[in-house]
């Protein structure tokens, strides 16, 4: 059984509007391909007024070689911002007198020189990219008191006028905040997450210009009063700390705070004084606590745009939220809600509403007045239908209805022509409505774990479909019209009633992942040689069938990376499999294999080879796993040499201790 969970779309904030168009486009491209989200919420980036914070958030998440052209564009456009880096990174040569390996990449600091028509200037100093004239080098050792930090100059020392805006000291095993960091008076963004910090020192008050402070996942129990003196702080993350309730009121002094995250802090109630005093909050993160209600003073948060209350103990929806007319995101997944108030219709700006894993049996008709709603997650509730008035929500692009008691597809769905992602797993469906074919913009469709005994032909009209899950139904064949799904990349057919391999699949030339393992239902006895037509296929899952052999044409599939043949009746592998040069995972557990192809060590990219529960004979299973699983890839010799060494009672010349390589564990066949 394969589980396709509801996935929240990741937001990426637009770069500042005043930036030149060329630079904006490149920044946007980086955001779209970079994971910038924080646990529990769809977005991290909020419109920062300067470009430097964007660099800070991107750095360390994208290759430096991608950032360098971006900086060059900034120079050409007159924005002139720069970043520091150690010289061990790709694309930068070592500084005079420095060895690349002596300059660790963590933490990072960023430098910006004031002046210029774009708000800053960067003077060229012979650097390969002409980015900056100084490098500030901050290593793990630099966090120690005896030497912090080291500055290497490229030009005249008297010309140094840089200010340090950004510091990343995360994942350093710190038990306290080094005083040298607290001495950086111009610091605006500081990352100290994932350390072992137990207290915030009084010296924190020296960071007068700090705007962004990440302290999540430390061991903080109390907050010092001096934290409240940070009059410019706009973003504070204290998630994952065992905070004492009595120390939280100091947060009410941070009057400029726009984003406050208190996930997983053991909260049983929100201090009233916070809601009374922080009038500029736009994001309030309270997920994974023990909250049963919110203080009525929450109505003071008139600027609040996002609130995250996932995994708490709410049995009643906080009605006071319906008075916050600027709310765009509400996340109340995994609570105990039984109803949503009619007042929800007052939230005209609401865009995303997450209500998965509650006990909702009905939705209010007033929800139709939330005309800006684009994402609605109702997964795992007690719904049997949707209000007819919801057909007015014409901007819906993603809806999760899985694990409800629908039995029929709601008629109004066909009106949502903008819909791109639709989750209908385990909803008791036997068929689709004829009007379903109107959803021409669908890219993702999950119909798994239902009762369909045939492939719905309406799906063939969905020309933009990229991912289709029909796992665990009763489908026995595919219609010829399936060839119209020219953009389909992932197809899930696990656990159906195919009596033979459905050859209609071979017309899906864009297919990259195919799941047709049969953990229930009918079993397949062969895979046709025509599988070679799927030249874009990267992953093939045919586990839990009755396969006695594999087609030799698998060797012609140059892009194949994962082949899962576990729990079959394979007696041997075709020698041609050794030509599948991109193969990285070969899962062969629980078959009847007694030997492997002699040239299997030609698969130089192979990282995982599993052979459990096979009657291996020559050489024994553990020896085969030894040389084919790891040793060959590490240059320990070809099979013949290792076999000779074994016959002479010797170990590999590079394995003096005779240790066996640890077997790779097969990855579960879950779709992503």
C-alpha cells in the first residue's frame, strides 16, 4: 500500500519591487528552486526592504556558483551588494597566503558597503567575479574567544568601511552566545539555531540593530529581560525550546516584532500581555503545543496575516480569529474541531485554510465568501459532502479531501477549472462524474485506495496531468486513450487487478516513475521487452509479483536509476542489466537468485544492492554483497581479483581488517 499524503504548496516571496527587473528575475528563479520553508508553515521569506537579507537566507542553500552571477548582475544594475565567503567554495580561488581547506564555510557573514545610486557600491579588487574588496572569514574556531574574527584584506586597510549585517552560527554545538558575536553592533540578522544554548546573556542588549534572530532548537528555559530591549527586532524564532511560561512576558516589550514563532515550546496558554502589546505581528507560529484556546486579546492583532495552530488541543475554532480581517493563512491541522463558525466568511482575504485531521462533518456555507481561497485541506475528517455554495470559490488551485466519507465526487468540483492538485484518496469512490474532464489544469490527482474497477476515461482528457495515483483499486486494464496524457511523469498502479502487464503504458513516453507492484490483487508474471520504449523512466517498481525473469531490454534504459524487484520468483538476472549505467538502487530481496551476472560491477553508480532471502551459491550471498555492494565502487578491484584473493584466503589489499561493507537499506517505494 502506498500513501500519498496531502502536500502543502511552498510559497516563495517575491523579491523587493524596487529592484531592477533583471535582478528580480534571477532572484525569483533561485527562490523557486530552493527550499526556504520552515516546519509548520508554507513560507519564510517576507518582503525585506533590502537585498542583503535575501542573500543571507539563500546562502548555504544554493551553490555559490549560482550566487556569483547574481551578484555580478547586481553590480551591472547598480545595486552593488556583496557577500563574503571562504575560498574553499566552488568558483572562488584562495586568497594570498590562505589554503582553501583551512577556511571552513560555517558560519557565514555578509558585508555591504554604503553609498552608490543603488544603495551600495562594490569596488573591484581583482577578484574573479569582481565582487568585493574584502573577505571576512569566520570559522568555527573564530567563535572561540581567543581569536575572533580574522579579517583578510585585499586592499588598503584604511579603506575598510564594511558593516557586518548577517551571521550564521547555527549547528556549531554552542552552549552560550559568544561575546564576540554580541560585539557586532551593526548586526541585523543572526542565526543560532540547532545549538545547545541554555541562556541568553545580558549582552544581547548590545545588538541594537538586530532585526532577525533565530534561536530555535536550543535548550533555553528562561528569557532575560534584556531581550526586550531589542527595539528593532522584527523576526524572532524560539521554537523547540523548553521555555518557562513565566519568562514569556518579556516578549511583549518587542513592539516592532512582525513574526514570532513559538512552535513546540510546551505552551498551554498564550500570555495575554503578548496579544495586548504586539500590534505589528503579521505571523504568529504556535503549532505543536498544548493550547485549547486563544486569549480574547488576540483581536488586537489586526495586522496578522498568518497564524499556525497545528497539532494543539482545540475542540472549538477560535471565533476571535474571524475578526482579524487581514488573515491570509490559518493552519489548524491535527486538532479536535467539530465545526467551523459561520463567521469564517468575514475573512475576505483568506487564501489558505488547513483543517486536516479534525472531526468536521459539515462546513459552513459562508465559506463561499472567502473568495480569495486558493488552498483548502480537509483531509481526514467526517465529511460526506461540500456546501453547494462553495462552487463560487473560483480561485481554488489545491484541495485535499482524502480520508473522508464522500462516496461520490462533489459535483461542484467540476466548476473549479483552476484546480491543479486534487486529493481524493480513500473516499469510497466507485467512479468519476462525466464533468470531471473539465478539470483541464489538473497536474496532480490522487484516487488511490478507492473501489474503481475500471480506469476512468475522463482522466484521459486531463492533458496537463503530471502525477496520477490509482493505487489500491480494482482496475484491470488501461484504455488506449491513455496515450493522450503526454505530460504524465509519475503513475501509481500498485495493488490493482491486472492479469498481465498493461502495455498501453508504453505510449507514455514522458513517464519517469512507474509503480506497479502488486501487494494485493492479481500478480504479474512478466514484464514485456517493450519496456525499453520508456526511455525517460528513472524508477521502476515491480515488487510483490510472480516474475521469474526480467527483460534484457532493461539494459537499454539509459536513465533507469531504481529497480525494485523484491518479493518475486527471479532465478537469474539478464546480463544486459549491467549496461544500465545510471542504476543506483537494485532491490532483489526474497527471490530465487543463486548467482549474479559477472559484470555487475560495471554498474559504477550502484549504491544500494539488497539480496536478503536468496539461495546464493557461488560465491555466497555475503561475499557477493561485499564486492558488489560497496567494495568495487570504492576501487577495491574487480570480481575476478577479489575471488582469487578469497580462494587464497586473503582479503582485499585495501581492506586489511577484512571488514564487510554495510549493506544499503532499500528505500521504501513511496512516491514523492
